[in-house]
């Protein structure tokens, strides 16, 4: 097993401990997939998120629920296509 693959399994194990209700696995020994609910603070709603990470590429992070809403005349900050 390569060092990069070993690190993915280590990250998977740490994510599983930190977020026991989320789903996390390593696919084909090269991609880490995580899906779970996050709540930035107690006053915010919860967001269903997905993260897909295939090193050395940057992680792909998506908000699955709820749909992000944009107020008229504004843009969502830090959103990339």
C-alpha cells in the first residue's frame, strides 16, 4: 500500500471518529468520500455536505441540503463551480 493510500485510510478513520453518524470510505484505494451533516454553530441550520478527495487534487466539497439561497443583488461568498 502506498503512503498516499495509507494517509487516506488514516483520514477516513479520523473522520469516522469525529463524525460517527456520517458515511466515510476510501474508494479504489485513491478517493476518500465523506457525507454527513454539519452545523457551523448552534444558531445555524444543519447542512448535508459531501467531500470527495483524490490526492493530489483539491477536495470537492458540496452542500447537498438545504439548497443555498441567494438574496437579490447578492452573491454567495466562497462558491466555486
